[in-house]
């Protein structure tokens, strides 16, 4: 059986203080209560960047002015494969908040903890932490 490949675009939303905006996954989702970078599935008619802008508007109410690709990778779960497109977002309009009822929080990039995220995020978190050490 071939596993479906799901395209996901997510934003690493970083403010001028070196903090990253994260949301908490809702009950009923895989990895409920875990932290995540806001974003979501890429629709058939969209580029990953278009999906990112739409998802950030829908999920956290911000209008993205600039998004730079930061990391792309595949992660295999037991029943699906996810192709992640992570963008660094440092310019936007609006103040992010959980439009879908999810909790949102700013965390210093240097204090990210991979144990609080779904397993697919581990390498990404390592890269973000390594950036703060240099």
C-alpha cells in the first residue's frame, strides 16, 4: 500500500526580539497539546507559499509580507508521508492570535524544546537552536 504524501506549509514567525510565535495543537488532532509552527495543508491549486499565506491568515490572523524558505523535508509517519515547507516569516501585518480557538505563545528561539513538538519537527528545532548559539 502506498502512503499518501501530504504537502504542508508552515511559518517560523520570528519577531524583532528573536521570539517565535507557536500555537498549541487542538484536542482531537494528532499530537494534541503539542506546540507547532502555524500553517497547514497545501491545496491542489496552490503553491506552498500561497498556502502559507492563506493558512497564516486563517489560523492566526496575520497578513504575511515576506516569507523565505528555511527548510524542506519529508517525514514518514506510519500511515502517511508529509512534505514540509517551512518558511521564515519576519514581516507581517497584524498581531497573531489563535483564530481557531488554539492557544498561541511567543517563545525565545534559544528556548525551543523539541520534546514539546511532534516528532517531525526535531531536526528543524535543532537547526533553529544551533542558529542561536553562533
